[in-house]
């Protein structure tokens, strides 16, 4: 459960307003999608959620935990697949994932068990013991997801997870995210691809120019805009169709 | 923290190029250069001292006595080239002796007879030869003046009001210490080189591969992540230091030191002391380089900063080389300088002043900890985390 309340973040001494009064909530057992064009402020919002950036103002609560008061506790509660998914290419996929397990303070047996699980669920058997040098985008994303979720977090944040993935891998990824949801987790993902939220998300938060343009289920958004298709609804709610039609 | 430490070591040990460069070539380079340099220098010096001296002479016929004296001393008198100045300038000859017709005249008249040595004093290699020629000329001049005084019934000692004797207290070790003057520089540079790659890889490298942001999301205080990285870098630096010192000990044992009448006081015991002295410098180097590299966005950018920083350990070393002075207490409190002076004392075979060692360890350790603490705060700055935008 995430509650974001009037988040605001500026860069370059206030000259660039990246996120302006963004409020939304994401519930457990649901997939919440942050939808917005490039530069809308999705990554910045997520970075504030996973405490890498401090908001200029506004508050966040994850499962009731306040990140400013308990930054480490909130990091334990979150599993994050950020924008940058750099792996250590001299280490194997397994070693990459194991490293994050150790950083979370997990013991060896737990880590190995969790890795075996991911190998099965994410279909990684073929490359799990290969050095990650030369991995394809899809393989990288899988490793990044596995290492982010090694500690079995209740809340999962993903920044543009399907970036650079082919159709088959995207389908597998969506299937995996639905599994997370059915396990009762709170899943938040950002994307600029409208079809993705339409296919996957229970709740949609539309962000444009650093502000929340609209929030609700697909049906609510349709009703509010008075349009017939989601596509038209989004265009109307954002005020333009820039960058949303993949 | 341990997880970061272990991972960084594992990660870097996987890179064969790093291992070869920092753990093999790095520590070997110093001793090899050093050994080659020293054996070359000493061979040259002994050759110059002992090789028969060939001396081209212009106008030998004007001073047959002098010439036969020189020949009796084993000097080989050769025909001088037509243009002696040009020959010296073109470095065909080192020294040419010229005796003009006025030599004989002055000689007959009992005036000081002019003898001209043509040489280029700015050529350092000719110094030994000039000194030898001057020595022979001085000896002959002394002989002649004694004869002249005796002929007039004056005791020659009258012209020698004092008799200077130098009692040389230098020991073979201390003479060896002169040769080892470069050693502290090589040792310190090894430490800096040893930590350089790792400092870059763990910070700028992490940014370049875009793995820093995900790393910092882990539930670990940021200073601990930095501490793990620093620890790994310091371990690497210590490893290179140890290997470098051992390589030095081995290389020095192959030098023909007895021929030079000196002893190189560099055994494993001295190496162990040097290791102890330089250990805090390793942390200092690691922290300093890590701080710099953390500001760089890529490997290359970091490397370009490093080029300059590598000069830092050279400053005190060169200062000592240019202006050698006795070790005094304040010197042992300046990081990098203290390692220099104390290692020099060590190789000169002087007893270790434990208070100085303590001061050096304490001050360098303190500087290292301050730098490490600064490094620990670096990852709290957002602009050092994000690769772009
Ligand atoms: N570290 C930073 N320094 C300066 N400006 C920044 C920084 N991070 C983000 N911005 C600015 O904030 C705005 C929002 O950026 P953000 O990365 O959050 O967008 P986004 O919605 O994730 O876009 P995309 O779909 O391209 O990933 C942009 O105008 C960006 O230039
Ligand atoms: Mg983004």
C-alpha cells in the first residue's frame, strides 16, 4: 500500500519543476500504472517513492512507513526495478542476484532457494550461470527483476519494465506481474505505452507535465472523459496525444 | 558492508587485465626499472673509473716531461683532432689537453705554464674523465714543485700548512641508502597505482554501467556501501604494496652490490617495516582516488583526473631527492613525506625511532580517515548518483 501526498520535486534550484503536487495511492493486490509521456515526471516520482530522491515537499507512506523516519525499513519493504538496470558483467546472473540477496542480509540457503524459484518462474535456466556480459535486453530485465525481488518484498516498483522487450518477453513479463498481484502484492509500474496500462493495470494514474491529470480505473476514466475508447480518453485527459501511442 | 567488500574483490579478480596490470606488472615495474637503472649506473661509474684513460693532446711536443709522466701513469696519449673545440662540441671526445708554444716559454722562465683542458662541463658523463685528468695534472704539478723547492733547499712541507684528512664514517649500508634514495617514491607510486583501478571501477565504473542507482536502493546506509568499496580498494592497494616490496627485496638481491662497496639494506625485515609505514598511506590513496573517481561519470573521465593525482606522491619524494636533509620531527607528521624520510632512514640502516613511526602512522592514518569519512558522505549527493538527467 502506497500513499503519495502532494509530492513536489524541482531540479536546478527550482528552475525545472519535475513533479508538482502529485498525489495518488496504490493498493495491495492491484497493479497501478503511472502513465505519461517522456519527461512527464514518472521516474522522478518513483525515485521519491524508493527514497533515492527527497521530495521538496509532500509526504509518502508505504505500508504506513514514513521514508524520512525509517529509510532503511522502507527499502526493505520495497522491491525496485529502476530505470537503469546495470548488471556487473564480470559476474554471472546468479552472482548478480546473490549479491543483492547478501545486501539484504539474507542467508545463503534462502538466497539459493529464491533464485531457483526465479529461474523457474522467469525461465532463466539457460543463462543463470553465464556472465552477464553480452546479455540481451530481455535477459537483463529478468536478472534485474530477480535481484530486485530477492527479498520477497510486499511492494514492487518498476520503471518502464517493458522497455526494449519483444512481444513474447513482454507477454511473459505481464504474466509475471499478474502473478505478483495475485499473491496480494502492491505493484506500481510506469510506462508511456497506453496499451500496456490498458492490458495490465487495475488503476491508472495519468501524469503529464509533473501533475496528475487523472486517476481511476479504466472504466472510470472512460466515464469521466465521455469518450468511447481508452485511447481517446487519454488524449482528452492529457490534452494532447504526445508520446502515448506506441 | 562485507557483502560489498567481497563482491568488489570477486568482481575485480575476474578481470584478468586488472590482475595482470595491477597485481603483476605494477609491483614488478618499480623493482625492475630500479634494478636496471642502478646496475647500469654503477657499471658506468666503475667502467669510467677503471678503464684506461685515452687523452688526445694538442702540442704534445711542447711538454715532453708532462707527456711522459702521463704515460707512466697509464694514460694513453692520442693524436688530437684538427679542430679540438668542434670535436668536444660534437661529443667525439670528452676532454682534450692543449699545450701551446707559450708553455715551453713560461716553463723556462719559471712562470706558471698554461695548460688548457677543453671540455663541456655541462655533459655530466664527462665529469669523471675530467676529474681524472685534473688529478694527474695536479699530481705532476705537486711533484715538480717539490723538486723545485728541494733544489733550493726548502722543505716541501712548508707549502703544506695544513693536512686535511676525511674520516669517512659512512657504512656500506648508508652508502647503499644513497642508492636507495628512489625507493620511497617507487613504493608510494605502487600504492597509488594499486588502488587506482579499483577506485575507478567501484565508483565511476558503477555509474558508467548504470548499476549505482539499483545498488543504492538496497537497505544499507550509504556510508556502508562506500566503506565496503573503500575496504576492497585498500586491500587491493595493500596487496600491490606487499607484492611490490617482495619484488624489490628479490630484485635488490641480484644487484652486484659488493663491487660497489656498499650494502643494500633491503631484506624482508625492512620490507615489513616499510609495509607497516605505508599501510595507512594505502587507505589514504584509496580514499583520495575514490573521492575523485566518484565525481567522474565514466572510466575515462576518472582516468584523466588520476593522471594528475599520481603526481602527488612524487612531490615529497622529489623534494627529498633535490634537497636531502636530516629527518626532523615535523617531517614525520606530514603524510607521504613521513613515509619518504622514514623509509630512507630505514634503508640507511639507522635504528628506527619508534616515536617517529608512531607519529607517521597516526598522522597519515588520521588524514586517511578524514578522507574516508568524506568519501562516505559522497553517496548522499544526488548529483553523484544519476548518470543522466
Ligand atoms: N537529476 C535531474 N536533474 C535535472 N533535471 C531532472 C533530473 N531528473 C529529472 N529531471 C527533469 O525532470 C523532468 C521529469 O523527468 P523524469 O525522468 O521523471 O520523466 P519520465 O516521466 O520518467 O520520462 P521518460 O518517459 O522519458 O522516462 C524532466 O524534465 C527531466 O529533465
Ligand atoms: Mg523515466
